[in-house]
């Protein structure tokens, strides 16, 4: 009897370990400005199958997402964010969708930042 209980406990622990191994937490930059951006970004990511939590920090522009790695990945998550008008380092929102954002949500586009960076590099 004692052996069966220990075996059952071991199986439960192994199962829990396998589940936690599939859960990933990743952080990536998402451009936006305000609380409306935060709500929109978090909703888009939370609607993706496999996402268990998403929190965007408007100060750092970083989105932290916990998800099941067997159901989605960072690439898909960033594509979903771009579809709603917010650029990431991996995916750029279309101009059409970006232009539909409310005025307070229109952030500096990443291309302008890239151009500034490349000019700085040429000056060295």
C-alpha cells in the first residue's frame, strides 16, 4: 500500500514537472504610450491560445508573457501585437492599422529610431 501511494505521488510530481516545462515566460518590446495601449496590447496577447498571463509596462515598453510553448511562440505573439497597430522589434504594424490608433496611442515608429541609430554609427 505504501509503495502504491509513493508511486502515485511520484507520477503526480513527474506530471507537474512536464507541465511546467512547457510553460515559458518571455519579455519583448512593444511600442505604445498609454493605458489604452496597455489594455489593447494585453487583450490581443491574452486572446492567443496558450497564453496564461500578459503584462505590458508603459514605462519600459516591455511585455512579459507566460504561455504554453507547445501552443504558441514569441513570433506568433509579436505578430498578433502588430495586427492591432503596435510595433515590436520583430514585427512592424501596417501603416493602415497604425493610423487607426487614437492620437494618444501613436508612438514614435521604430524606423525613425533605426535611422537615428544608423547615423550615429556612421559618425564614429
